[in-house]
C-alpha cells in the first residue's frame, strides 16, 4: 500500500515546514517523510508533486512564493499550471481550476512519476500491485491511479522520463507485507522504499 513520499533534504526542518505549509496539511493521509542528505539537487526530478491552486490560483502561487518557492522553467512551455520549486530546488506544479482529475481545491492532489515510453505498460502494472491503487484513467498522456475513486490524491504516470543520472531525491514509500523493509527499484529503475 502506498503510504507516502520520501524526500531527501539538506535542511530537514526547513523542508518539513515548507511542505506542511505548502500542502496546508492536506495530503489525503499520505506521509511526507524527509531524510537528511549532503548532496544538493542536480537535474530534473523524475517524481514531483502537484498542488491544487484552487479558485484563486494566482493568490495561491503568491502564497507559495512567500513561503520560499521559486518559479522555474523546465521547458514546460504554455501549460495550464505553474511550475515552481521548493527551497531546495525540487520542482512541483500548481494546477489551475478546472484541471482534469483534480478532486480538491487545495493541498496535494497528484504524485507524478515520469515513465519512459517503453515502460508505459510495465510501470502502471507494477505500481498497481505495490501501491494497491487502481487505474481510473488511461490516455495518450499516461495513466492515473487512485486508492479509491473519491481519493483526492492520484498517482499519475506518463512520458517523457527525465534522464536518470543519480538516485532520485523524491521516492515513493509503500508498506508491503510480502517484502522486507528497504530500498528497491521499480520497473523503470526508480528507487522506492518499503516500510514495516
């Protein structure tokens, strides 16, 4: 069962505060767990979080910038969301009202995992089995999984996949009775954690 996201942090306390405030504590029961690292972020993350902008998304973006986020350009072009980075450079998106698949006005609404074209079938199948979440949408852009149809957070998987040059700074965390605790690789070579 998917229980949360593990995030490497140079300053654990600062990152905990930022993400608690950024999500307004609304994570649909998923835990954001921060672990210390001495390595700064390098390259685009393969896993990122999406927050709901709500009816006044411009004010929400301003609030996030005040908390310590910065605007970033990762080559997204003209899209119906804003791309920001947390205080340590981890990208995240703020979705505008009416964005497909968003079931809440604030907080965490999606965990987005880059999936290579050749892994478009293997990754969703793998994560359905590990997370115990189920496909609710399948399109050309990818697949959306949810714990249950009314869950406010979804796991979205689709191309393109950022090149993997090092260990992922953001990783999924699952509780799985058939696996020993530790760090493993998914079907696309992304690290994930198994807890007791």
